[in-house]
C-alpha cells in the first residue's frame, strides 16, 4: 500500500478520503463494515488520547487484520499528534501517516517541530500532515452553542504563512482553518471557500485536509472536495451516534452480556460513516 499514491488518486479523481476517529473495537467494526460495503479506501485515526486508550500496537494490529479481511486500503493515522515524541511513537509502532498539530506553538517552534517529524517520517516512507492554525472547538456535542462565535476570520489560515510552513518543513498535507470547527453546533457551518481556493492556489503541490468534518453543510463539503481537499476528518457525529444508541439500549434491556447488544451502536456509527463516504465521493474507489 502506497499512501502517497492513494492521496494522489483522490486528488486527481476529485474525491476525498474519510478519516474516521476510533478508540474501540466497535467503532473499528463500524468503520470497516462501511468501507467494505462501499468499497472505499479510508483512514482510521486516533488522537493522542484515543491511541493511549486503545494502544499503539493494538491499533496497528487491528488495522492490519481488518485490512486483510475487508480487502480495502486502510491508512492508519495519528490524529493531532501533539509533539515530536508522540509522532515518533506512532511511526515506530507502524502507523502509515502522522499529523503534527503545532497550532499551540509559536510559528518558529512549529517550523522546527514539523521539520523534525517530517525527517523521521520520510525515512519510514510516511507522509506528514501539518497544522499551524488552531482548529477551534472540540469533538463533542455543542448543540446548544452558536458556531459563528468560534469562526473568527482573524484566526483563519493565512495562505502566505501556509506557503512558508510547507516550504520550510516539507509537510505533505496541510490542515487549514477556514471556518471548519471541531464538534456539532446549534446549526451547521459554512466554510470560507474563497479562502480555501486561495490556499490551494498558493500551495498547489501540497495535499489539503479538512478537519471538523461533522456538522458542515454538505454542499460546502462537496465544493471543498472539488477544490482539492483529499481527506476529511470525522469524529463527533460518530461519537454522538454511538452514545445515543448505547444509552437507548441500556435503558431498555437487562442483558448483561454486552457483546450481545453492541450491534445497534455499531450500526448507528456505520450509518454515519457510510453517509460520509458517499458525500466525499470515495465509494467504489478501493
Ligand atoms: O481530527 C478530527 C476531526 O477533525 C474531527 O472533527 O469532531 O468535528 O468531526 P469533528
């Protein structure tokens, strides 16, 4: 499996790969069921918190087994790696892709940290995604909040700074902030698509990823994909589907053999993943 080729194919074919967060076996099943059914390449990803819970090596082993079983390419990504050490741990454990989130660092520190990650990752043939503009919100249920209060254009990606970051570090994928928030809000969000177009024109040879794939208007996502987004991260909608389905079940059954009741939460998450794969256009691209 050559991850660069998979990204390039998506870029050339005007579709994006869904990058789905995962921290338990049920979510693994839900994502891989959907990918197999729709014959779609996918990324399965875990943040520092998620991977610490499930285990680095466990994640790598599960990915390998499910990839063999489903026959679709599965790229394993460290999502929002917080520093060089965390990316190094993932690379050495056998991850296929790492995301260094340097958005909390000064620009100079971000350049240094990302360049260091790129050096190590490229030695292992692994692409690196970089982030310098903090993508606001969190992967949670914010349905009582107005999203626009977090969509401050002053915090959005500056294309020239993105160019300097990409040129000086050699990252392969750039995660921009163009109004995409982490989480679900009182209303769906619009993206600043003009800014996204400018970013693509400024760094045309760098792949672009879109974080905060929950709760964005579908039409904005479709347009972003035609403008060069090759990867869309999704977490909150899956988390909420899982929790709501599980809560409903637990309130209505006395069953204590938990494995006997997990079908419903798995189906609920799978439904979200199938919908997103269709939206991103990667159905049948495996
Ligand atoms: O990296 C993960 C994501 O960007 C998930 O965003 O929780 O809004 O779907 P989301």
